[in-house]
């Protein structure tokens, strides 16, 4: 909004030109969202306590988690609100991809809120029915995928790029997916949304990992929108994708502000309100900058968490035996004797390592 309002005045006040620089608005968006979450966090947490929006804890989980019962949940609202206010100030509201990404992220947050509300307020065991939640996730993902397919941002004369599949460390597209891309993108959005949701089981774990992934995607998105840089690196160029970096900057800042209160011992949990939205935003951003496959590396910890659940369920159904002490994977290590903080920090370290490997894919080969 500030860009739309102040940029026309740059001929009269030269300083206003700074609002045309994506790098400035990216940093400003991150700082604004962080400060909003930090400053209004305590009031919001008190508000959640007053409404008795408390978290329910699995009885079959680690005993140390039983003390967390009743901790305010739906903290994802804090993340979404801080990000949205920051985007209103610093985002390019005329960019289709930015608006689509923003709208679909909030839509997934609404799905998560409905689930959290069912569990915390209505006291429905297990919350929203899995099929119902899955249906709404698919609906949001389908809207997103269809819009990206219908209105692609591609360089002039490179229309096939919109549905082309790119591999990390490989220059140039692998092949053109055509209309099948819609189904592929749908799977990416729903998959990442649920993977982050499964990882949200320890204080600060999902939030910290999300920050690492989002910051890395913001860097890649910024570079992907600079034509001269992409030509030098020999990577795919997506016009105006650096505006996506502003959105990701605001989201990362909001997550860092939320982490101040979500770190051990957590004063608030993000709940499905936050985890479904963060995972969806990560998946959608990767799609817009053609880094879908790179997510397997960059979001490797989220992938491991999701795979551990799939393997656990599959093994028990087929063999009546469990592979892990408990799934998702972070609980397996907890029950193995690792303190909660140790699990979180070590998973963060792995996340940082995978982020560095992902960034190296911009130049290697």
C-alpha cells in the first residue's frame, strides 16, 4: 500500500523512491511483522486464555507433555494477523501472485481455525473430521493451482516454462507437465500443509523450522525475479517473483515474533490455524518459483516427520508392529531419552544444513 501511495510522489520527494526497491520492502515487512507479533503477543495470549482456547494433549504421548494441557492454542492467528498488517503496508497489492498466495494462506488458516475451534471450544474429540479437513485443503489448493495454470508469469516467448518441472542442481527444465501440473501442484500444497502440521508437536519446533525454510525461499524468490542474476546463475527466471519474497519476509518476521512466546516452555501454540497455513504457504511459494522438487531437500525435516507417520501407520496395519516408539519422528527421539529442547535444536540444525544445501543449488553445475 505504501508503494502505491508514495511512489507517485518520488518526483517531488526523491527519498520516496526507496519504496520501489523490493529489498527494502522485504526487510521492512519482516521487521514490521516481527514487532507486531512481539508487541501484541502478550495481549493476544491473555485474550486466548480468557476465551479458554486451550490445547488438548495426547494421553499416549510423553509424560512431560501432560503439563502443557490447557496452554492457549490458535496462536496461528497472531502470525496471520501480523503478516497481513505488514503486507498491507509493504506488499505490492497489484501483484496477482502475491494476492493469490496471501488469500490461499489465509484460507488454509481458516480451515485450521475451524479444526482448532472444534477441539478446544466445542470439545469434539479429534476435532474436525479428517475427510472434511482434507476436502477444504484440496479445494484451496485446487483454486491456487488453477489460477497459476490460467495466469502464468513467464518471460516473453517462454509459455511452456509455466508448467515445466525443474530439478535442483540441474540447469534447464526436465520436461513440460502440461495440465497434469495442476494435480502435481495440488499434491504439493496439501502435502506440505500436512507435513508442517505433523511437525508441530514440540515447543518451537515447527515455528523454527518454518522460519528456516521461509527465509531460504525468500532469498531464492528474490534472486529468481532478477533477470540479469538468473542469466548469470543459469536458473529459471520468473518475472516479479521477488515480490513473493516480500510476502515471505512478512511471514518469516511474524513467525520469529511468535517464536518469542512459542519457545520452551511455550506460552502459546500455533495450532492447526498456523501450521496448515505455514505449510501451504511454503508449498505455494515453491510452486510459484518452480522449486517444488527442491522442497524435498529444503523441507527435509518436515518430509521425515510426514514419512515417519506414513511408515508407522502402514507397518502397524500390515504387520501389527511399530517401526518407531511413537510417530511423528520427534516423539520417537523424546521417548528415547532426548530432552524436548535437544530434539528441537538438533532438528533446527538439520534444517539449517538442508537450507545451505538448497541455496548452493543456485550455482553448482
